[in-house]
């Protein structure tokens, strides 16, 4: 797969959608914005803009313990998977920035783009509300599609069985990630985030933040709110077997 990404850093403004199909039907759509950034050239804002957007190695993978920030941890993860990136590979990350002291990324996506534009690797990093995180290396075809077995407890209403069917889009006009959870040939849920990239300047950061007040706090609140609604509707909670902190693999 070859990709021609937009200029970075960009703010990707759009929506997140989620449809649970079984055993209860539950749908929602919320406005959303995330950052698309180069891990080797992360935005560094002066105060007070730094209060609205900051990228910290502690918020991803193994917390920066391998040195080199988020990129260092990603490279270490890939080496453990037997992947060595070509020299000159860029890594673009789609994620929420830490804002007003808080960040929660249900899903961060990493595109590893070789100098010739080929997608050398793609990694999905999933966080749950129990302070755990888990990374998936996905093998993306020329249409941006991939599948990977589920291996991490996310929703309290789903165990770790099934597989994720993934679709990634990265171009100058659209950035999107769609994930379908399939179990025993049956779709359990569909989730997607999609948006239009706009160059991130001080002005666009202020205007976008004003349209999406307390974005990162709102993400956490909405996840818990929808969980309470499902529980009140009688959806069974599946006990969590994993330890609080998952080993990144």
C-alpha cells in the first residue's frame, strides 16, 4: 500500500461513530478531532497553547522507557515483532493530544511510511478505561484493509474472542479508521473515526478547541456514559481476566 499523507501536523476534524449490533443494538455519533503528527517532529507549543496540546511518551506504549520518546517505544515494539523499518521511514500518529492535563486515546494509529511512499508497517494501539494498553501490528493490503485477532479486554461487555477487521485511509483529503469486531462469523460492533485534515496552526488550534470544548475529558465521560446506559438496559458485564497493565506486544 502506498500513501500520500497530508501536511503535518494537522488537526483531523470529523466524527466518531459506533454501532453495537448484538445482543443489544446501540448507536451513537459524536463530533471529534484528533491530531496527525510526525513522531520525529512533534508539535511543541509555548504557554498558553501548551495547555491545549501536548504529546508525552508516558501516554503511549511503554511510557518512553526505551528512550527516544514515543518513536523509540514504537521501534522497540516493531523489532520484537520482527519488523525493521527502512532507513528514513516516517511515522505518523493519529491520536488525541494531552489537553488541560488529561488525555484518553481509545485508539491511536501509527502509519510507518517508507521513503518511497510504501506503508512499511501499521500499528494500532488500544487503551481501555482500566489504565491498560495494547498494541497490534496489522498487515495492511493495497486497499487499506487488515484483520487481526482480538487479544485485549476493552469493553466490559465483550470478552477477548473474535477478530478485528480494519480499514485505514490516509490521504490529503481524508483520514479515517474503521474497525469491525467479528465473532463466529457475526458482526458484534462497528466503530469508526473519520475527519478532514487541516494544517495545525495556533489559530486553527484555538478555533478547533473552541468548537470541541474539553475534547479529551469529553471522550472519557462519553465512554462511561454509554457504558452505564448499556448496563441499565441489561447488557451482561464480562469479567476482566487481564492484569491492570497489559504487556505491549
